C-alpha cells in the first residue's frame, strides 16, 4: 500500500556523525548526535528484502563541540533515539509551523499556520487546497494553493481568528488539536494532526511576559540519562522525570547541554513545564572548526533543533549553547538564523557571566552568580536567568557521610537564594545544577560520569535535597503573623508565588488535634495578602496547628 508514495526515513539521534546506506548505496549523511534528520529513501528501495546500514563515528567534530563523550566519561556512539520509516503521498505537507498571536487584551487570538506543500510527482498539480480545524471547529474553511510544478514546493501562511481560546501556561496547560487536510474538492490526499497551545512570549524591559503576565522560573538543568542505558531514554522515563520535577514545584527545565527527545517536550506540553531548549554545544571554543564545516556543524544543528520543536508551547526560549567563548566566530550567525526562522521566542547564550553574546540576544544569564547575584541584577537592562546555579554538594563525600546535616543545610541555602531571586525584578529565575545524577554503570560494573549532582539519583529516587528543593520552590509562602488572639483567630502573611493562579483556586486545610477545616484566600498571582483561620474553641488548646495548601492542579 506504499506503492506510488514517497518513503521517508527519520533518525531522531545518531551519535554523532553518520553515513546511511540502503542496499549497499550511500543515500545520505549527517553531522550531529542530538538533532533529528530525515532522508527520502524512495529511489533506493526495491521489492522484497532491503538492507539498511549505518556507518557511525562517535568522536566526530560534532561530538567534540558538544563535549558529549568527554562529559559522559564513556563512549556515546550509536543510534540513541528512535528510528521511523513512513510514507507520504507524492503531493504532501512537508513543513508545518504553528504560531498563536494574542490580542492586546490577551483574550482573542489569531492562529497562524505556516505550511509547505511539496509536489514530488512528475505532473503539475492544480486545484489543491488546505483546510484547517481546531479541535473539530473549522478555522480556515479553504485556502487555495497556486499551481505547483513537478518537483516544486509551495509555502505560505494560513490564518484564522479564534475567540476566547483557553490559554496555555505552566499552571494551565490547555492544549488544542490542529487538523490540517490537504486535497482537492473530490478527495483528501493527506491529513496531519498536531497538538498546540495558545501562548505568547514577550520581553518587556528586564521582565519576560507569558500571556501578558511577568513570570519567574524555578527549575533544574536536565540531562537525558539512565545508569544502565546511558543517554538513551524511553517515553515512560521522560514522563516520570517531568512528573517528579512538577511534584517538586519546578516550572522550568533547561535541557543541558543538547536538545531533548521530542517525547519529553510532548509531556511538558501536556503537564505544564517551561523549557529552555539548548543547542548541542558545550565548551565549543576548545575545538577548532574548519571553515568548510562551519555551516554544517555550527548552524545546521541549530536549524534542526528549531525546526523540530518550534510548535511546542512549552518551549520558552532557545539556548545557543553552553559555556562556550567565541560568540562572534561560532554562534553569531546561528543566532541570526534562529531569530529569522522563529521570531516568536527569545534567545540566550548560556554562559559563566552576562553579555558573552555582546548584548545582542533577548535574555542573558550568569552561571553561579553567588548570593550577591540577585541584588547585582535587580535593575539589569535585560532579563537575567541563573540557568545553572546552586549545585548540590557532590565533591565533599567524606563530610556528607560524617555530617548528614550538610545536606539539609543545602536546602536552607537554596531557600535563601531563591527568595532573593524571586524578589529581584531583573532576575527571571534559575535552574539548579542538576536535576538527576549524571553517573553510569558500564558493562562489568565500573561507574563513570561527571557528578552526583541531582536531587534525584539516576534511578529517580528522591534524595533529601529533593525535599529541600520542593520547600524552597513552593508557590505559596506562609509566615505566622503572631500568636492566636483571644477569639481563636490565627493570621498568616501569605505570598502567592504562582505566576498565573489566584490562591482561591488552591485548597487550604487546617488541622488541630482531631478537629479540621478549610479556608480560602483571594490573593492574585504574584501578590501578597493575609490568611485568617478562626479556630473553634475546642481546637484552641491544642499544641500544634497544621496548615496544608494543595495546588490548583
């Protein structure tokens, strides 16, 4: 049933330079281990059995620019992500990009869908049209497509108005399904479905706005890892990671130091998580790039990263790379290309200190700024994110084993640091280094890796620091105002640190002895107020009062 169709072969990750052969003939090659690439294999196929082969080089130029093998302290070569063989009609959708543009009141939206239609047949194609619908509701009933010559592609924007859509944010991850139908008046040639969310990002001075609301990012850096499978993940493990981070009150992930598998971003869309997607470059200045390789290795991997992931509402910004000098020589052109192909998101150059990008990008950062960092950047000209900060104690193992209190103290210090970051306008937020231990067991049992950094160990078990992180990142802060008064009233000063959610959406329960009850507080997101609990007479003599706030989701 694939007769007369174009057959495609997609590799989501081959580490790190590969040549692909079909039935003994070379059909394509690729440089880069953490970005997806696709080949048209139609002309190389034959009836009956076919033989697919790859020649893979691990420590290639791409591997060295990303310090991938060096970082993991073991060989990464091989097919590390899924491989898909699929067929499309000769006349098919070859590109799809979804952009949502909210009005000034952030109420109604204009849906903008960029599509490319490729005619891979030997004949001119006429009378084609594209139809869009969103969760079953028609948006653009019909968009006529000009005549497409054989071997040519038509590209264009289709737009439609959407009244009062539910917005997507990390606390309300409302998703819609876009259905795109390509065909003629007589028949549908191809149908594609894609989930998306209505979400708009803006930079306003030194603040980042999402759907018109200034946000604070509380997160972790994340490697893809498992102690037994290395950098190879599966969808269930990716989902588990996001669930664990959300349960620890995180709303932000930096994908250090390469783009993630697409399954992870799908979960972030679904569950609600902001993501800084980072290009696969780490300490790149340590490797010299020949002039004839600059475009293939320094620009193309950025393009592949953006093309694959730009319709995910969870993707908040693009990172050009990690802790690399030579911005002008190695990254300036890539940053310009990223801006051209996705002007809807800010860019960042993730470095040891600010302005390594010569002040050109929308967001800047500082790794490990120290406790004075929040005050230093309070009135900075751009939003500053500490997208690598406050790593766990990982080097002083003797102290950790002798005095477990060191681990508890880390949580208290994080709490102080995050509190200062939250109250500094210019500080957008931060990502703890790192989310998960980065250690591996090689065949034979030898352990390798870069560090036991994580609040989670490699098996996804919570360490004591996980609970310190959860407490520090709590979106609700309660501070007892004073003693209970003579009428049994207990008052708390409250900070609602949600970005989008009124505290009235949360459930607040108190318990004293065998008595319990619920209260509500109408406090807007990012605002402060007072919570009152009026205890019944029988509860006033109890020694302890417990107050539990359960999140809105």
